[in-house]
């Protein structure tokens, strides 16, 4: 059609060949890792206080079922590894603005000049969603999971090891932080015309099914309540993502009409 407009296909290979951006494993990882390392050392001195927050959901769940005690370890290295992992998770969240800014620098060469000015909204939105996902996991999903698991084994004396507890904590908190980035992913997919709001709405039923399948895979328990705790925010984020895709599509149509 005369006067039609479409976004040219820009791939990482093209950008690398034209020397506009280095490969992701060269351009992205060193700076992101350096940011997390700096955040880790910044949080290391507060590791004991942070661990108090990490242990709080377990203490509350034990008290709710009339139990006492805390975490135990079976290996002399586990307490030290615990503080390392606590510092890493805290450092990841503390350094998330820098990490997502580095991600923007990798994506920016494939965008138009007008689109590159959205760096501040991108960093604010990605960091906000990442932190919101972590808080949702810490305040809602993790306590509910622990309460169910401890209540299910109320006939036994719990001896929860540091390693298993920390592994479960990191999986839920960081995992939900990443899941909450769904609207940002949809924004870029819609920007590249890979998906549209109409397509997402038309496949809403299948998406709900896929969301519950994913929630069943990542939930640490087998009960429906905890699966719904994982699925509910994902469904809400999917609805928000439809709105994001619609806004991107509307802007694309306005640009096409202006030409």
C-alpha cells in the first residue's frame, strides 16, 4: 500500500555487524555483574539485619501453628553461604536501577531517536515492577506457602535447614520480580509488531490456561490457594499488558496516518 509504514527489522546480529552494539554477553554482562557486586558489598554490612527480615515469615508461620525454633544447618559452611545469598539478593534489588539501565543501553540502538528519550520511564517502570514483584512475594506468596507447608506437616517436628529455606526464598522473591516485568516485555514485542492487543485479547482464554500451568510449575506447594496466589498477579499483569500493547498500537497507527 502506498504510504504504508512498517518498522524495519533490526536484529542483534545486524547491530553487531554494524558495530552499533556489542554482543550481549560482551556488552551487557560485565556491567550488570559489576553493579550487582557493588550492591552486594553495599548490603554485606547489613546482612544480619536483612536476614532478620528473611527469617520473619518462617517465625510467624511457626508461631501460627504453636511451634518454636528457627533455622538449622547440617554443614558448617551453610551459615556463611546464607549471608552470601542474602547479600546477593539484596544487592540485586539495590542495583536494579543500574542493571535495567544497562539493559536499556543494549536495546537503545534498535530504537528510533524519539523512542530513545523514554529511558527514564523505562528504568522507573522496570525497577518499580521488579521491586513490586519482590514485595508481593515477600508479603503474600511466601508467608502463605510457608503456612500451608508447615500446617500440612503439623504431625512432625520441623527442622528447616538454612540451605533449603534460602533456596525457596530466592526462587519466589526473584522469580516474582521477573514475572512482574511482563508489561515491559509486551511493550517491546508490540513495538516490534510481534504481537498486538487484538491478538492478546483473542487468545485470552489460552493465556489464562498457560498462566495457571506456569503457576502450577513454579509454586512451591501443591494446593490450589498458593497456585492462585501466583496466577492472580500474572492474570492482572496480562490485562495490563493488553492495555500497553493497545497504546503502542495506537501510537503506531497515528504515525502511519501522519505519513
